C-alpha cells in the first residue's frame, strides 16, 4: 500500500493521463452511478441490487458465448436468433398440462431440465456449422453469422408453425420451469420487501466460473487465445486452428442454448421474435468490458463488468425516470467511447 | 559422411525462367556458427525457404546428420530440430512468454494445463541459455530483442540441432547484440549448428566460424573466418564487375533547390537538429545503420511525421509540409520503403495504381473521372519506363517486384514532382531491374528533379549519388562527396553518435 502511494506521488503528468485514459470508461460509469444515487438515494438498496443481478444473469451467459468468438477476431450476429431458437424449443416442451393452447397437446410432463438439452442440441448444431464455415472457407464471421442469423429465423418460424396452438406465443409454462427464473435459494426480509439469492444469479455465477476455468486452465482455452492473437503463430506451433475455431463456436452454442432456455422462463413465453437484437447488447457489453475486436485479448471478468455496467445504467436511468430514448443515446455514446479509448491504448503516434 | 550436421547440395531453383539459385551448397558443422552472406537478391532467403519447405527446389538435396530429408513446411522442420528465427517475429504478443514457448504442446495434468510444470520448464530453459526474464511476463511488455530471445529459447526447447537467425540484430542496440551473442555462444557450446544471416561485417567477424558467400544465385565459396578479411568478403559478395552495375552519372547538380534547417521530430524515434541543402538535379544519398532515422527523416520532410521544430525552404521560400497533402502540393513525392504495405494496391490494376496519387487532375467538366486520359497517361508511363506488362489492365500484384516499383515511381511522376524522396527504391528487386531503376533515377535528376535516396546498400549509394549524408542515431553525422569517400569513412560516420547514446537511451 505504501508502495502504491509512493507510485502515485511520483507519477508524471503523462503517466496520470495514461492512467486516466486506461480507466476512463470505469470513471464514466462511476460518475453516472453517482449521479443516479444523488438524484434518488433509494437506488442504494438490496432490492435494486437483486434486480440488477437478476437482469444481468442471462445477458452474461450470452455475452460469454460471443466473447469467445470475439477473442478469435470474430463476431456473432446470429446470437439473438440462437436465443430465439432455444427459447421456442424449451417453451414448447414445458407447458402446463392444463394450458389451453398447447404446442404438443399430447405431450406428458417432461423433466424440467430435459428441454434445455434439446435446446442446446439445436443451438450447438447451428453454431458449429457457423464455426466450420468460418474455419473452412475463411469467410469473415460477420458474414457467416449474418447468413446464419437469416437461416435461423426461417428455422424458428417453421418450427413455430408446427405447433398445434397456432401462431400464438408459447406460454403457460410448467411451474418448475417458471420457478427456475423466479425462485431464490435463500430469502430474507430487508427494508419491507423479500430479497434473496435468485437461482438465475447462481446459474450465471456457475457458468462464469466454468468458463473462467476453461479459458484459463485448459489447453483448449490457451489455444483459443493463441489462435485469436496470431493465427499464423498458432498454426506453425502445431495448434489445430480449425478444431479450436469450431470448438469456440460449439461452446458459444452451448451458452446460447442455456441462455435461451432461461430467457423463455424469465419472460414467461416465447415466440419467433424472442431474442431479437440481443446480439448487439452482448457484443457491446464485451467491448466495453475490454474484450478486444483485434483478437487474443479478453477476460471473463471483463464480460461480467461490461454486462453489469449496461444493466446498472439502463436500470438506473429508468429508476430516476429518464425516458428510454435518451437512454439509447447515452448507451450508444458509451459503446463508441469505450472502443475509442480501447484503441487509443494501442495507438502509436508518429 | 557425418562430418556435417546439415548439408545442402547442388540446390537450384527458378522462378518463371529466371534462375534464382544455381547449384549452390552449404555445409554446417555441429557446434559452429556459419554465416551466410550475399547482397540482397543473392539468393539467401530463397535457399532458406527451400530448406524449410516453403518453396520446392527444382533440384538439389538436403541432409541432416547424413540422412536425406525434405521438409514439407516450417512446422515439420521444427519437429525435426531445424528452426528459424525470423526478422518479423511470429508470436502471440497478447500472451505470456511461457504460453508462447509451449504453444501447441502444453503440459497437462489431467484435464488442465500444468502451469507449474510449464513455468518450471521455462525457467530451466532460460537458465540454460542465460536469459533473465520472468516467463510470466506478457510478450507485448518485452523489447524486440527480448522477444527474439524468447523465440530462440523456443527453438532450443524443440531440441533444435540447426537454428537459422535471419538478420537477428537489425533492430537491436549494441547492448542487446552482446546479449544475443552470449546466447549464440551457449548454443554453440551445446553442439547446435547456427546459420547466421547478416550484412554487418563486424558481427560476422565476431561471431562466425565459417562463411559461405552467394552472389546472384551462384555459390561463390566457403571459407574459415581466419582466412578472411573484410575486403575479401566484399570482393566475394560484389564480384569484380562493380563498375558495370551502375549507369554513368550524367546529371549535373545546379543551384541550391531545397534548404532544410534544424528539423526535429516530436515523437520517437527522434530526429534531432538535421540541416542540409539539396541542389537542383542532385542525387543525395542517405546512409546509416538500421535505426539511425533515415526513413524517419524523409517521412519528416514529407509531413508524415510531426515536427517539433525546424524549417524547409524551397528556392529560398519557406514552405509548410505539415501534412502529406501539403507536401504533394509543394511538389514533393515520397516512395515508401515498404512497397507492399504502404505503396501498392495489389488487386487493383496498373491504371489505378498509376493515377491514384493524382486522381483529382483527371476530373472532367462535371467532376467525373476521365478514363481515357487516365489510360493514356498510364500507357505513356508503361512505355517511358519500359514496364513489362501485357496491358494497363493487369493487376499490379501479377508484375515482378522491379516492375511494381516502376509503376509506383510512375505514379509519383504523374503528380509532376520537383523533389523525389526515395526510400530503399531497389529493395527486393533483382539485379537486372535495379540497373533500370538507377538509370531512371539518374535521368530524372538530369531533367532537373532533385532526388533524396535512402539506401542500406552501400554500393548503390556510391554507384549513383552525388553526395551522401550519413545519419547516426537520429542526427546528421556528416555529408560526404561520393567521388571522394569510401566505405570506411561512411561507416565511421554512421557510428558517430552511437557510443554515448545507447546508455543515454536506457
């Protein structure tokens, strides 16, 4: 600590500037939060904290999926449709027996986790195809996943039309399914309301931990960073670049499957437009969290920070009554500023 | 038969009918440093590319410890104990040292990477080589020389028997060169055979045991270093026909055209207090070691670098060259050193490549481009400079290096420049085409254009310039009359500001 204080005292103006630039995005976020708290001190409550964490959970799982692809110098525009696919599959298999417009009228009650596996099977299949196309044909992931996004919308519509209930949202969920999104592990009273640790938050935390281990402690994880940082170097060192690339997309598929399953439970229904536009939120959160589009750089903690920031900002701005349209403007500016600052770190002046 | 660790016998290779390698040999003994020398274009890198399976030889055989082999790619060579440390390091800079060394073969402990074993192995490797670096550091925190050492250590970790070092000292300071040589000596004592490619004479004499010289794709000879001196090597490299390699200097320098006064750049690498005068119709060479600031100087004149202070006068009038656009307006042209990355539009055709710098002047009445006059000008350039191409529609990437360079020179000539800044204009061009480029430069000077030419090839500076300005560590060390100077004088000037400065920089 003394050492740190000494370092602060002896820093030059230029170093201060660098330190500010490196952390500018965090400072901006901090300023926004402080402003919100000053405007409405009730923002500082356990209830708000629980809501923010709950709202961040599914977003985080999805962001971790696309983060791997961004580390490979790629991106995934099909994320939102992947969520839609998983949501529709999950919801269609988990409706109450007494619900009127059932998708599969004759289906017995299935174990609540089984449909998640079905959803994951679907998203992994399509995500692996994206990965293979990218690795095999050297197509830019932007285009490969743009194609996949369009294909998936068709697939979802076809599946949706097969349902017996006609073209209406798939609702009336099984109570165990609903409980996953609304239940809490421990509950207690605070400030007049019941708060606790929601299952969603626990699931997101577990997923983050598993992904952290995979990224940092396994050969696959290290190969992912190497392929993203310098594919040529990875190749001459004997890394299976194609296999690694496909695996990263498969992992993303798994996370999209989980995310879609939880999202349908959270919303309480699913239809073909579920998940629409989610890819942009997930990608923006990754970028703000320092997962660089130039590849090879990014941490799980960065994705967590990025997702939390966006949730805090949108929740907070709604909390103090700022109109949604202004929120869009602020969020957009934050994305661009974050990327500009990130780039500035690597900029060389001549 | 096992005298040699590595044998390359009767290697030949042609590209589109031109013999780049003609029956060359190389024999490297275990525990020696074997320098491979020759001018640019002599065939050194082609030879290495054949060895590593990047090119397929037309004929010739490779032997490693008496066994014949043919590598299919660099990875195959690496696994068999033959590795190369490239000038451009191929590394994952975002990751740590040990991640890079063990990439592709991480030690495992069950399902996980055994970080401890990896760290330990890196430490042991570094201890063996006398490298003092923490394996957990990220590569982008290291200097180029440190990254190079990591690359050498990686080669050693593959139990390399042969390590090729390609211009390893080109961006190192004196101190770092000493550290590199220490490592080379350790490797030699372990019985590794080292192929050392460099142009720097002092290094060759300091570090090598044997020297093989190539010239224009021919094998000239192999000698033990004790039997050689600098003059002898230069003779072997250049041959006796030095006089015929350059066209006669028919340009006549006139009155003072440009005056540069105390130019200092704002950002590193720093150019400090450079002043000189350029005469109309003169060819002024710029010499100096790598890192002396030659490229930075011409970029500063052209406005591609930010100036802290200093002035440029043309015909006595002060001008403002703070951006490239302004410089072009002041009739400057800059031919960049890196033709591929900053000069060419590879997939575009010759017309596009010729006219892009001057495209504004082809606008017709309503602002649309006049294709006919663009084509006409391009064809004129093709004729004037004897560019070998089927037509103006050809993609420039399909031309040879020499012809590409001519197109780019032509591009700048279309802007009607008065002052030409040429940075390594003959780099990567074969010998025959070089002569034509020299002729072109001299002709331009004779027409009254003033030329500044940066080159790392001493013979061509002495061959075609009128005066040579020597840069040393960002400063001007002196200007010499080409007719009255020699390589030793230029070399000494290049070292002028190097002695104290390396310490000053640290």
